[in-house]
C-alpha cells in the first residue's frame, strides 16, 4: 500500500493517477484486510486530495463488487441511494418508495450508518426503528423483495469490506472514494438509479461511472440534505444519464402548482413519527408540507421511469394511493414478513447446527 500512497501524494510535482491495474491491487489489499487502518486512511486521504480518476473509481467499484453478496438480478427495479451523512429533515424517499412499491414498481434502497461530517439520521436507522428486520439471509431478502416489491440493504452487510472501513471513515470525517463506491454497487443489477449527492460537483464524477455500472437510466440529484428528494421551496438542477449521453434539467415545482416553506430539521424520533402520519393518510395542515413533498417526488419518479404518461397523472395517482393508505399497508407487510423471515432464518440456522453436531 505504501508504494501507491507515495505514487499519489509523496511529492506534489510527481503526483499521478494510478492505472486501473494498480488501483485494483490497492483496492484488493484494503478489501482483504491486508492494510492497517493507518495505511487505509493515508491512501484514502491521498486519493481524495489528488482527485479520483475514472479508472481508479472503476477499479475500486469492480473490486468491492467482487466482495459483495450475490443477489438475483432485478433489472426493472429502481435502486435509490441517499447521503452517507444521513438526513436532518423528513426522509421523503421512504414513503415515496412505499407508494411506488404498492403499484408493483420494485424499490431497492441501500445505505449504511450515518457518517461525519454533517451527521444526521441514516435511512437504515429509520427503517429499523419502524420494525423492519434488515439482517436477513440472501434467500429470505430475495423472497421478500419478490412478494413486496421493496427491500433495504445495509451497505455493511451487502459488502463487508466497506463495513470494516467504518472506523477509518469516521475518523477521517471527509468524503472518500468509498462514498462513491457505496452508491453504485448495484446489488441486484437494477437498470434504474436515483441517487442523492451533497454537492453538484459530485455529479460530474458519477456521470461516466453510472453507465459503466450497469444502469441504463440514472437521475443524479443534489436534493434535500444531499439526498435524492427534490424540495418544493426552490428549483433544483438534476442530471439525467443514459447510454446516449447526459443532460441537465431544471425542475421547477411552481410550474406544477407546488409551493412550500423549507422543511424543518427533525430529530430521529420526529422523522419516524412524521413518516407514520404521512403513510397513515393524514392530510391536515400540520402534515401538508411533508405530504406535498411526498406527492411531488412520487409523481416525478412515476413519470421519469415511465409508469404514467404525464406528471399530472403521477401526482394524482400518488395522492390517491396516500388516501387509500397503500403505503401503510406495504409498510406493515414489510415489517411482518421481515420479522417472520428473520425467525425462519434463525430456525434454519439452529437446524443446521444440530445436524452438524
């Protein structure tokens, strides 16, 4: 590892990019645990300061995918990934994903524990606090996704080498190549991606690698708290990447009749409470701001991924689904089935142990 650190950062006048093969070797050393925490930190810092080249990014992605669990492909699913720092405001994407799953559009959410610098609440924490068991075998998780059209994969479970770098990343307190790797692991080979980034410049590095990661249609969004959620209180610039190129587009909520004040910061418990109220179909003034954000973002995703013919149809469908409490129904089934499958996994494990004994 020392030679790669020196190649990138020992002398600014001689700093260079690693070749793909060199980066594969460096990534492999880290993934196998052959490097100390100090060496990993020094390498990640040097790479960050130099700036990651496309070949370096793809090398790390290819290596860490090789260490990830294998799931059956779900090409028509939507892979949605938010900020590694977590959220400080209402997690719009969760009720949106529940609504999309309720109409049979498979949703694969992914993420890990919230990391510095601007640490908020990880979506993983919210999903678990609502009662969903995330620690399932591959077989059980796939069964749940097939029946419910929704699933969440903790990054640390999906790719254990990333989990082993958690302490290093926390101590560094900056975004590194690992943040990018997390976003494009693409565990079920989805062709659709919606991804949140904290800074618009981060969009540029994701454009070339999103297509090389198997996605056919990627929406890169610098949304609320660096998430994939678009706000109603201001316009947003998004990047749309397809095999035919990429384009920037301005999303103006006012053109669709949506306006709002900014969403307030919420503690974890308040985020969970608001999610429960929204999916339960509440529509009073106390939840209007958050509810409108859910309707708007659901309508956008329905149109973007060709589930409806117009944005207006998408907004109307989203509102109707909320009124019928479809998101709440999916949420309860998700909780129940994940808990059942967890117990089944434990029973299978105990049975295997007794047979071995």
